[in-house]
C-alpha cells in the first residue's frame, strides 16, 4: 500500500558555499532514501531550503560590506545550483526569508503562546563588546562546568551531551573574534521545555526504530530540561508577532526555532506552488504518513527535542494542555536520521581555516555520481569517517570503473556488436537460474536496508550483486561461444543483460545519472531517474516591489520501480559509452597540494 513519506532535510546555512562534509550528513543520504521510496511506490515529499536568519549571516554580511539580504541571496543561489548538480531530488528547496515562511513561523509561535508554552522573562544575554550585537549560544565557547571539556558551546556540550546556557560556561569566549562576551539584562520569550518532559519522554521511548546513538543522546537530553529562549536581540529574522514586539527592530525569533519550522512552511509552500493549497496535510496529518529528518549529529537536539516540543505545544499536548492552532494537529517526526562527522585527510572541515572541499569545486573536476557513491559507501553514517583523496580515487577506479562500469561495458558492447538487440534466452542452466535468483532477491535485501536508512549496507549489497554478475560473465565467457555454440552465447548474454538491468535499478538511488545512461543503453524509453530543476520564482515584498530567487523542484514520476523487470528480447541496444572516468593516481598528489596551498 502506498504511503506518504516526508523527507525533511536539514537546512544548509546561507553564509557561504557548502562543502562535502555538509552534504555527507543532510544531502546524499536523504536523496538516496527519497529516490528509493519513490521507486517503492510511496508518495514522497522531500523539502528543505537555505537557512538565512541569525547572527552568523549578519557577521558575514558586515565583513563583506553588504546587507544580510544581499549575502543570503548570493549564497542561496550558489547552494541551489550545487545541490541541483549533485542531483538531489527536492520536491521543493526554498528559503527561510520568504513571506510564507515568516507567516508559518509566526503561526507556530502564536499557537504556543495561546496554549501557554512560551512566556516572557528577563535574562542575561551575551553581547559582543566590540560590535554591540547579540552573540548566539552556539557562537560562545568555553569550558563545560560539568565535564571540564574546553570547547563546549553556549547551548550544549558535545563531549558530555548536557544542555548549557552561555552563562554556565567557564571562561566564555566569542567564536567570532575570541573576545569575552558581555552579559546584559534583556527580555525574551522562552519555550517552557519542562512542560514537555512527560510527553517527550513517552514519545522518545516509543522510537524503537531510531539509530541507537541518536536515541540514547535524545533520551539523555530529558535529564536536564530547562526553558530555552525563543527570541533574540537581533534585527535580521522573523518578527515576534505580538503587540509591543512585532514592530521592534531589535527582537526576532531565534534562528533555530524558525529554521525547524521550515519543514512545515516548505511543505505548505510546495502545496501552493502546485495549485493545491491543502496538499501538504497528507504528509503532516495522515496517521499513516511517516516523516524522516536527515541531518548531522550536531543538530539532534533541535530535531529530537526542540522541534517535537514546538509541535507538541502547538497541538496542545504538553503539561498545560491546550488546543491545536489554525493549521490543525501536526505530526511529530517518525525518525531522526542523524549522521556523524566527516573529516578530510585527518582534519576537521573548517571554512574559516580553508580546510574544505566545496561541492562546486568538487563537481567541476569529478562526476556527481562518484561523489554520491563515495559518501554512500564510506560516509559518516554511524561513526565519524575520514575523506581521503587516495580512497576516493581507489573506490572510483576499482569499484565504479573496474566493477560496475566493466560489467556494463562487457555485456552491452559484446551484445550490441554481435547481435544488436537483447537476445532471447534458450534453456537455462542451474548456474543461470542461481544468478538470476540472486539478483532478484537483492531487491528485498537492499530495500530492507534502505527502509531503515542503512545507506552503507544497501550500497554494499548492491555492489555485491554486481561482483557476482561479473563473476558469472567471466565464468560463462560468451565470447568463447560465438562460433562453437551461438545459441548458448545468446542465453548467457540474455542473463548478463538481465543482471545489468537489475543492477542499474538497485543502484539508481545512489547513482541516478549513470543509471539513466544504462537505461538508455538497454533500449529504455522515457525518463528513468528524474532530476531536480532550477526554477526562478518571484515574491512580492512590498507595494510595487518584488524579489526573484531560485527554487528546486522536479517531476520525479518516471519509469523507475523497485523491482526486477524482465528485459524484452528484440529491444535494440545502444553502443555503450564509459559510465565513469578513470582517475590517474596523480590526482591524489594534485589535490593534497591544492589543499596545502589553500591553508
């Protein structure tokens, strides 16, 4: 039975171009999952956009001498173009600076306020002495008062997992310029997190499908729930929608509290853009729908605690009770799918230190599918992993070129040259039947792994079927049968081409571009793997004033289905072209030298 699947992808921050460490966590895993779910017959809504509010944007804009809007506009376009070239199949990739997003973020705030889950309170806020600007919690570092880790942030300690406030830190310092922040009294609205202790606990205890590291971390958060500031002293962000607050130039909703609302606002915007304003409700209010949130591990707290608390409060399901707001009851996440960290050549990615491989630079030199494959098979799914150029070259050459590409080339080129079409099979041998059964059964095995977002296990199993197919082709050696037994040659080629067709389908979620090529080689008609489209849209921002920006959308209704389909004898074959580019070993030295020059 078809099910509605919401793929909620973490919002890349529009303060600069994104590097491959970013897309390792939110980008490629979410797209692999979504492509599989569509092929399996489910109705997928994959949404995200650029996160554009908060202090980091204003700091970067000041450094460049431009407005926050100008900076966000520039990097929104860069990020949209990069994600399109990577083939990420968003139903809508938008941004948080839209009127729609502001309205939805304000509606969630008002629903929480009406139900008594946000309240005003005076507190100490961190200010940069040199600029007078607010320093967000995450832009303050210091020593954790609990475990003494020197590198704890103002909202949590990644070493011990405890929530913190900036005032808790020992020897606090600004991550922007290293100065000691000044703490001044200010008034803000706070989210009453303790009011959700029981509801969050019950909900998390029922998350038996989550990765154990994510669930354990999330449950530990319940041990020290404290109210969290919902607003900030800043002029760039979503206005607070209350009398006495909405017109203030110095108070805005905290960027993290508005960014997570983006999953909902993007769903609503998507529905509006397709001309069916209520279409989003099937993913947010159908009890059979499922929502999967993809991100890096540093975002767990906001997706496993803050966003669920916002939803519970809006629904009126915390300790204070209440009733749902005007949007109706909204579903909590079915699963938070968090990846660990990707490092590069033993070093932590850092744009400020120029230790990064930006997506745009990478794709200017290498195939998108090569990057997608590497991040699928060697990415930080459940443990921190290290990207190395030597391993990238090895996997590209040994696995994509010499294993998968070789199977396609040997099978299709020999059949195209000697027959010109898919041949009919004669009587099958035990070896033929065994390899065909092995290939068919892989759909269940790989599909079960992808259902659980086990990307690495899924791609490894897919590649094992490719290796088995290569072994079969080498053992049967149809080129030796051309003169002695042409009927058997045709049968072997039919089986080999069926194996290629199956493998193409199994690899489609990971390698959509090259799978499309194989589909064409085997005589396929129409589109096999839908790709995202960049569309320019316009929004009114004032009387007689409009603003244009790019979004990603796409028509992903294609011929692709998650099953083994019998190939049709007589279908003309097209001469194959290389699926992947073999990389010279000198690439490793070149890239390491480029990295050293940049740092």
